[in-house]
C-alpha cells in the first residue's frame, strides 16, 4: 500500500482526483449561496453532461459532441506541457490556436482547399506564431509569457479581419464549412455511426490520442527529448554540454504552436463551430489547455483524460436549469472546477509531506519496539 | 541544575535511521562553552544529518540533546534559533539584490508604525563588525561583493540575532587563502568573546590551526574526540578515512610532447564591469604536462575558462587546439575535438539536477551511436551499462544507483560523477576548474591521481585552482593570474608558497612568454 502511494504516477492521479472533488464541492457551495433549492440538481447536471438524456441514442450523440471538443483541448494541453518540459510557459497557445482557426477557415471557405491542406496551413500558422515568441526569447531575451500575451491580441484582431471576408452576410459568423466546401471537411472515417450518426465525430478524435502518444515518446524516449528536457532542467548545463539551447527554445515553441494550430483545425474543419468575427477575446481553449495540462500531471497520456473531463463538465454546465440560475452559471461552475484543477502539484506536495510524516512516526515506533525488545531479552 | 554546565551543546547517543541506511549510529557530540570544536568526516559520514537533527529538521529515533545543561526537544528550526543556535551554511542564504545591512536585519527588522528603523540596526551592525573584525560595507549589494564579504555578512547575521552557539558548515570551501586566514582569526576572536563554535570541515590543516578539539565521524558512526594539540594530521585523517592517506602527490617526471593548446592574446569581457576580465593572455599547454593557473578568486580565471571552452565569446585573440584554430568553434565542436571541461560550478554548469545519475553521465555523449540509434531514440540499455561501469570505476555513491536523481546525491559524489564523465570521454585536453572543491581527503587523492594519470598517458591538463596545496603539489608548471593577466610562471619544485603568494597578491610580476 505504502509503495503504491509513493509511486509518482499514482500520486498524480490521486492529486488530480482530489482537485476535481474539491472543485465540485466549491462549485456546489457557490450554487447553494445563489439559490439553495436547485443546487443539488444543478451540480448533478454538470457531472452528468450527456448522461442527462434518458435515451441511449441521445447520450451517444452528445458524448460524440464532447469528444469533438475534447480533441482540440488535448492538443492545447499538449502544446502547454511540451513547452513546460523545456522550461517555457507557452501562454501564447491561445493565440496559436486562434491563428490555426484563421488559417484553416480561410483556406476552407475562401480558397476551398482540401482538408489536409487546410490542416497543414493551420499547423504552419501556429508554428509561425510560436516561433516568433521563440525567436524573441532566444535572441532578445523577451519573456515568452509577455510576447505570448501580446501576440494573442494581435492574432485575435488579425483573425477577425481575415475571416470577415468569409462571413455570412447577415450575421457575424463565418459560413459553414460543410455547406461551402465539403472537400475541406475532415474525414469522418465512418465513426459517426457509433455516435448515433453524429456527423462531427471523425479523424480528429483518433488523431488527438495518437499525437499525445507521439509527444510522450518524443519527450521521454528520444535524443531530441533528452536535449529539450535538459534545456528545461538547466539551460546553463545544456549550453555547457554543447546543446544548441537557442535553437531548442525556438524549435520547442514552434512545435508547441503547431500543436495548438492543429487543435484549431481539428475543431473548425468539422464544421462543429463557426467563428464570430466580432469576438473580443481569444478563445478559452488555449487557456483551458493550461488547466488540462496540469490536471493531467503534465503527462501527455494524462492530458487525454483531463481534457476529456474538463470538456465534459464544461458541456455539462449547459444543462444547469436556467430558470433557477442565470445564464452565466454554467461557465461559472465549470471555471471554478477548472481553476481548482491547477492545484494538482500543490496537492501532490501536501500528500508527500503527509507520507513523510507518517514514515517518520513509523520509524520511531519501530525503533522504540526494537529498544524495548532488546531490554526484555 | 545549580552549577552551570560546561557544555554549550550536548548531543548524546543520537541515532537517526533512514530507509536502508543508518545516517547517525549512536553519535555523541559535546561542544564546550567558548571552544572551537571541529566536526570531521568524509562526505556522507553523517555530519549534515547530525546538524539537521540539531536544527530540528529531523527527529532522532534515539538520543538526547542538552543546551547549556538543559534537556531540550528541538522539533523546528525556530526552536533552535530561540536557543541561540545559528548556522553559516556552505551555500549562503542571502538575497542577492539586497544590501548587506538589509540582509542582516531580514526577518528581525525593527519597525515603527510599519516603517523600517534602520539607523539603530546600522549602529549595532557596525559595532559588531568592529568588535570582531568583520569588515563589511553595509550599503553594498550582495551581488557586488566578494564571497568573503558575503560570508562575513552571514556571520554578522548570527551575531545580530545574539546567537551564542555558532555553526560553520564547511566555511572555507569557497574562500581564497587570504580570506581563509582572515576567517580563522575571526573564529578565534569569537571564541575569545565566549561564543561556542562548531566547525564542520574535512580540511585537516584548518582544523589543526583553529580548533581546540575535534570529533570524528565515519560512515555514520562516532569514532572519537581528540584534543588537536595532542594529535597530528596523519592521525586525524586515519580516524576519518579508516586508513592512512598519502598527502604528498606522487608523480614521475613529465614527458612533455607537442603543444596541444595554444592561446594567443586572449581578452574576454567582464560581466561585472566595463573593462575586460581577461587581458591579452597567452599560454601554451603541451601533451604530457599539467599546467596550473593559480590566483585569488575573481582575477579572471572564470572568464578565461569561459572563453577557452566557448561558453563566452572572445573580445580578441585566438585559441588553437592540436594546431587547428578553434577560436570561433561551437562548444560541441570543441568537445568532439577532445576538450573536456570539469566546470567550476557543478550546479550551474555541470549537472542537470533533476536528471538521473545515468542521464547526467552521458550528458556529453548522449548523441553518439552507442547511446542514440539511427532513428534518434535513446538506447537506454547501453546508457545503463555505461553508467554502471563509471559508477563502479569511479566509486560514485548514491541511494539508488544509476536512477538516483542528481539532486539527491552528496556534493562530493556529484563532483565524482562529473569527473568520471569528463575523463572517460578520453580527452586530449582536460580543463579542470577547482576539481577538488568540496571534496574530502580520500576523494581529493583520487582526483589528483586521475589528473596525473591523464598526464602520464600523454594528455594535456590545464588545472585552475585556488588551493595552495594543490597548486604546489599537482602541476608541472604554475602560471599566476592577477587582474586578468598572467603575471608569473613558476616551477613548483623551485618556488615556495610565500613567493607564490606575492605573485597572487600582485606584489611581484615578470614578463611571461607563452
């Protein structure tokens, strides 16, 4: 039992679970404060998400929707954790995700290019945005957090401008990919039929899992990953060992950006969502990626699970009874839970402290016993 | 108790176990009031654990602690502070961008209505500084002052808190010979004023010079306590290591070959001031010889090594290795040409502390086909085998072998890992910067032997050292660096420590040709 508790993976998992429970609890308390009568039902709705529906078909359909939106979240959390391992905090993931939207939608709606070209351009767009932060960090020592945040705004308004060219005449939303350019839709691989003919479910769900595994392999098993983690652990030592630390910083942020850009293509090329050309803040996906990365214990495989969970409760928020609570309640509750998800490492620290204390006590007791036993003999 | 106890601290029969190891096994330490008491032991002998017990960081399974004759239960560092116990750590705990005065009062500031009252504090600090000969500039920032002055700041911190029992954890490891001398005098002054001092060290000469008594630990066990005036260095070292250690470095005649390293007119910029830290330095190191750059810390040695190894660009000058110009070569190219570098600061450059020991041991070679296959995947089995070989050959001790995190290893074993890595690379030129810093006697002997065997194998060795004994014993030639220039070339067989000191202090200089 003790050995299991000391295992790093088990600890991460436990800490994540504790954070989730705490988040739900605090969310519940907030609901109680606002209106006690509906709190129980509301928190249940958040947890249940697609299970709210009684019919199996509906459940499957909405599970499909959750998966479609979880895929880009996986990519954003991979983007965050990849750079985090190299000692960089890529808060620019939100902007890199946004440029991915701009590239994929413009290629699809204006140029009517096939899906794989749209995706590739989105990846390149994200990589470009990432490498700008990387170049600034490597050669001008500009903090990647600052340049990332600033770039987020530039990219947001650039996206609004570009996509205004392909919006519906009567609404601020872009045209639907499905109706405008069918060739630009991501292949569904016939997966939809497992989800009650959900037409959005497709290659992105599988790709997200595969890419998470690839990221894990690259970081842990390859020479490239060894160099990157060394740079993250001690950049002076990396330089001393002759690693090209400037190149590594740029490449890392470019890859991070590419992952986020790919995430955008994975969502928008399913036609699930349209871009609102008067959006005034970068999509929350990139920021939720931070929470998902930490909730997943900064492990690519953990990121898959945590992204699904976060998307699950975010979607679940929509089912809270709007007659009792105001419309914003769903976002409020899910953001409280996501906020608590950031505390995983704090939880882990507390757990380790407790274990150490217990061990100390056990050692003492053992020594005492040994001493007494010695006397008796 | 009516009669005051003669002991400031008594730690009786302390036993502290960790899973798989007994760090302190029935250890007794008695520090008399007003004495300087040395605690001697190799790396991993249990000195740090014993101090952690005294400071309440660990609770011992057995044993009792008395402070001034009163039994105490220390379960928190704050309790130790309240009992008047203070410690100067090996790695200083100072705020770099604060002034000396701010650092001293940090945590015990006097305030009036929320505002700092520094005038009184300044008076008290200056009075203490004068009384004990602790020269400091109260308004200088920590980042701008010498290591020696930083240490004096740490000492003043303890005195400012009216600590009666002062613990110095390997205080001379970072000091120049002159600063060591000064510190010894300060310690004697403190003891004369009635402070009780515990001096943790493995430098025998210093213990003999300053301590009244010395307690020895070996592998967690208490070996004994001796009066320094009744003992010899040989006896102490035998107690510490468990065998007799040869102090004098045995070596044959150097068989000097062709030039391996040729530095011409090198200048390197300083990070601290606008002038160059290294000015127009030229030197040559041949195959089969050990050349030592001696000098007081901060005279451009660090910057010279940075320039030589490619960590910093040169302002002017050239570097040739084996006849090839490498002035602008990347660090990796220099390494592949056969340059190995044991860095001065093992935490800053030498190790990735969160990497395992095995990953650190391949830090310079991970990209070779032996450790990375053609597809770019690490060959973990080969890395493990290689690490196990080095661990056995260089006697690198750690808790869990190859998978131990470097952070969890003792300083001496971290250094051994770096030395193993750099020497096993099979270099043509070994640049060793203070390779024995923080090592114990037995380990120092081993490092010196490795350097000499490199030399005898026909390799070139450039040693940068602050330790006078090392400078006199190990190299075949000594170059003295003063304010960024080479001011003298000496033959260690013909010169004396006094003469060397004159060059190091800038009182004497010759024209030196490379």
